[in-house]
C-alpha cells in the first residue's frame, strides 16, 4: 500500500513539474511573443507554407515575383552568420524586406537557423509587454527600423531584455537610405548595427530585363530605375502593355 502511495505521489510531482516547465518555457513565452508581434516558425518559412505566404505577401507586395539575387545577398548572409545582426539599407523599392526574407529562407533551408521569427509590432504598447524567459533561437525582424523609433518603441531596451531572458537572439532590420543619417545618431544603431550595415545596390539593366522576361512584362528603360519595384509592381498594367506588343517589339524590349 505504501509503495502505491509513493508511486502515485511521485507521478503527481512529475506531472506538476512537467506542467510547470511547459508553462514557463513554452506557453508563457508564446503568449509573450504574440503580444510583441507576429510569430512565425522558421520551419514555416522553410516550407513557404500557407501561413508563411499569407504574412509575407502582406508585407512584400511583389513577393510572388521571382527573386533576382545580387552580390549584396551574400553580404547579408555573412553579417547574420558572423555578427548575429544586420541592417539592410537601400532606397525605396530596392527590395530590402524581400532580401532579408530570402536570406532567412536560405538559412532555414540549409539548417543554419531553427526556431522562430518575430515581426515586432510597430507600436509603443510593446514597451509594456513583460519579457519572460524563453529558450531556443529567435530572429527579431525590424522592418523599417526608423519607423519603430518614430513610434517611440524602445527597441534597444526590448532587445536587451530579450537577450538577458533567453537563448540565441538574431536581429535583422531594414532602413530606407533617406533615414540612415538620422538612424546613425540613435543608440540602437551604435549598439547593434554600426559595423553590420549592408547597402543594396541597383539591379543592372541586364538583370532588370531578365526580371521583366520572367514576369512577362514589358521592360521600359525609361521607367526602370534600378529597383525591382519599378518592374515588379503594378504588374497588371505592365502585362497588358506587354501582351499588346508584337514579337519584334518584345524582342527589342529585352523580354
């Protein structure tokens, strides 16, 4: 009888400890992350499943279009690998957000990054979210980091608290070229990104024509400004123009 009671007691203790561990290291951190923003697993990004695509397309208007790799892509990967953070800078339409996701997708598929991706909410209410202990790897993504600062989000403090409370934290961010000088005067730039900036260069005309060909749209050299957005956005109108051309005009367009 005593052995039965002892076994039951040990089972109860073990179950209680399991519930405690699940709450402390799984349920509570998951709730915290959801209060901080949008959470995706790296396996979602790796598979590009429906959940990931819904979020990616809401943030990247031309995500369904092909991606033209640039030399800068390797610099982004190198910065994440060696420094654990990167700030991708470029002018509007240069593909900053897309380039970050492509880098993360590459690293997820190669097995370099496992864990979760947190798209931090651009609202100062996140300053009040309590940071609990978490485990594993977390990629914190600050798209247009300058907008967070303008919204009075205490980015530096949130990053500091996440680092103290958890496992491995990687930080990736984007910034428009026009905002960089202002960002350089902030603490978050000096603390995180000063030595980890990657500037996106323009697509060459050859790459622009290749992208237009893949998208089956007319390549207009007067509209093309070196950015993917000048080709990939407003595809419906451009496709209508392209389909109205004869074969010789299509050949002359480079498409």
